[in-house]
C-alpha cells in the first residue's frame, strides 16, 4: 500500500482516484470544489490544501485543467512545495497527469528536483469513459527509475502506460494526440454533415464507415454523439481549445506549420463565442452546421 495524494477531482480525476482506492492504496484527497463524499466513504481522506497532501503523501498526483492551475497548486500559497519542505523522509514523486505546456513541465520539474524530489508528466487520453473504465492511455515523461516506481500505480488507471522519454516527453506526446484527435473529430463532423445534407441517413453512413478504413474511435464515439445531439462532456471544448493553443504555440517555437490544427482551433474558438465552453468537443459539428445552414438529421429507427 502506497500513500498517494490526489489533487483535482473533476470529471476525470474523481474516477481515477476511485480506481486507486480500489487498488488498495491510501488516498489523501484535495480539490478546490470540495472532495466528493463518495470518495471519502470509499476510504479516501479529505485534506484542506495541496500543502497538507504533499506533506503526508509518498506520491502526489495532480489532474488539473491548465498550466496556470498546475503552477498554482505546486508553487502557490499552501502549495505542494510548501508541504515537501515541511516533510521528512524519502524522496517523493510529483506526477502531473494534466495536459499542459511541455516547456512549463520541464521548468516545474527543475524546480522540484532542486528541492530533492522527482517529477513525472503523465497526461492521458481516453476521456471520461476511459477514466471511468480504467482504460486510459497514459503517456509518461520521466527517468527510468521514476517510471518504474510509478508504473504499477498508473496501471490501475489505464490499460496502456507508455514511457515516452525524459520529463516533458509525455506532454509532447499528448500534444500530438490532441492534434490527431481534434482533426479526426472535425473530419467526422464534416462527413456526417455532408451525408445528411445530401439526404442520406448519417447513422447508416456511420455504421458503414465503421466497417472500413475510416473506422476510428472518433467516428464510433463522437459520431454517435453528433447524430444523437448529445453534447454533454465528455471532454469540454474549452479544454481541447486550450490544448490546441499549446500545440500551435509549441509548433511556432519549433518552426513547424500545423494548418489543419489551426483550422480546428478556430472552429473551437467559434464554439466558445457561441457559449460552448462546456460543450463536449463533438459539438464542433455545430459550427460546421451553421456554415452549411443545415443540422444533421436523425432518421427515425
């Protein structure tokens, strides 16, 4: 049994923490909106600050929305670093499972290493369904020794845990993931909208395409959401928009052109302008529908 701190218990973090409890670990919990009662009932301990979590935990996991959120939790008032400085004992590991800037990740790691502790970035793919079913894909940036220490814990939350490289490599991999996923979702939206506007049942088109080379998780999951008009998160548009901002900023620094990613980011921007910050990312189809002056029609079964 390992004493694990888990900070950030939203749509993704809450079920992930639950799997760690089921795995027999002692869990110290904190989130700004209040620790869910069912996690406490399952054996978790609610604490009042990241500092309190870090002071007692052997491994601290963060699952937060954006780079500034991670920085505040790590280095702000009552933050993780205050708890590390107040604690005694073995070298601890901070595992950030958020999706944030690779450059900031390396900076955070350097600051924590200077305090005598280790850092790993382990962003995830698989959305809320993957979090609930412990089938997440987890991309890890860490030294080999740190990876070996945290891998059994990460395996309780995901079906695929891959050591990508040194610190920051996990976030680079997640950026690549978001480039592929966002483009795939947008392509599914275009295809189903095209079929619907042409007077063909988009549900039957989706079913046919699932049997061929166009088959994908985006077509399977997000295509169904588009047809059924089910746009509850899922993965919020504001977060996917944030990830594409990171991708395009990083690409600019590397001198790489990502034209399709830029187009998808602008469609997400349009969603935000229409009040869609908390829509599921499959709702990108709404902006294409506005351009076409046509809404995907669900045929009677």
